[in-house]
C-alpha cells in the first residue's frame, strides 16, 4: 500500500472527510472540512468519491511526500506550490512522484487548502468516518493534528482518469466575505434593531476563533429579554448570540447543542467562504430566501461537477 509521509506539518494539518454524521444525538461532533466545496473539488479532480478523506491545511502549509507515485490535487486557499522544485498550479490534478516532496510556500488568499490523493487517505474509520475531531479527540490519526514523521496510508486507486483535470476554485474576496443567511430559528429573542445591526454592519473574526466557531467583534446584537435558551441543536453555520451581544458563527467542529439563541444561519452554499476566513478578516451578512439558498447550493454543486 502506498503511504504519504508528513515531512513538515505546517500550522494545523488534519485528515478530514465529509464528517461524522448520524451521532449528534449522542453528543458526537460532526467535524469534516471547513470548506466542503474545495474538499469535494479536490477529490473530483483526482477521481475519488467526494467523501474520501483528504488533508486540510490551515494558514501555513506542510511538506509531504509519497512512497509511490500518486495523483494529487490542491484546492481552496492559494499557496505557492512546488513538487521537486517545480511550480504547480492549484485546482488541477498533478502527479506527485515518489521522493519529490510537495511543498507549500507563501499563501496569497484564503485560509485553508484541501489536499486529495487518488485512493483517499485510508486511516481507520471511527463511527463510519475518517474525519479528525480535535474537540473530541477522535478520527484521523489518533484524533490529533498531524506532526512530522506521521505516515498515512493511501487507498487503492479506482479511477483511470489521467492527471491534468482542472476545476473552478472557490471564488474568494480578499480580506473577508459576504455571507447569505436565513433568519432564525430564534427570531423572537431579538429586536428589529438587532437585525438592522446584523445586516448593516461589518464584523471581524477575532483571534479567539477556531474550527469550533468564529467569535466575531462588532456592534452588539441586542436581545429582547433573556439571552439563554434550553440547550438546542446547533446546525453548521448557526450564529449564536450570548448575553454580550457578540456573535459566534458555528463551524465544522461545533458542539452538538448550545444554550444561546441563534439569530440566523449561514446558508450551505456560503459556508465554504466562511471556512476560508482567518482572524482579522471581515464578514458582512445578507438575508436571503430559502429558494435562493437552494439555488445557490445547486450552483455550487454544478461548479464542482464541471471539473474535468
């Protein structure tokens, strides 16, 4: 079996698939990629199933190599990428030859990259998923971030398409993102003024942010009455508002329940954009309808399907 070796881990590199779904009622977090679009695209470019496990790279990229030749693709955040000293493009499948390390250099845009290998990363599944949940310490490689010297098995290749497939990378604005939301589910906990503030202000991702959630800094979102609820489910993209009025955007490693009211929820099509943000970046929220949310997600999926 082919193996991939971590020579240098970067800031935070983990194994992720599409997440550990079906166990939230038992308190098990979903995890999965912060940018699902780029994860799916990278897998499509190398001929994998969309759910195959890949690497998620955060802010500072790793250096990796493989024991045998393998088709690879890097999508999402834009880094200077080299293999054996030769520059290679993002959003395009390429052949990673044995003994020629893939190196990540300077990052120019975005926060997270997906790195897919044909055959997928074949670590042992936990509760049906290979996703690393740093919060619960499960999945991936012993539930932790990767470190120098780690060896990861690569599954058997099932695709026959050659290297060279190209795809449309996620469109990102420099320094921030406009995220569309659906109102609620706890609209009655907030005044009309709170929604005016939500849609009329710019918020900043603070350094107290991680894969569980982004703590945002901006004008307070004022509650009507109390600022807590009985613990309730926490969907991806929920915008919780504690008593401080400072919003928290829940991300991939979010807890399964929470006791703060949720003023709005970022639509699925825009969560990949949120996943590309880092501390200091800005967010502006825009309201949309359910029909617009569905059409936006269909368009994202069409963009991935056009890769080839």
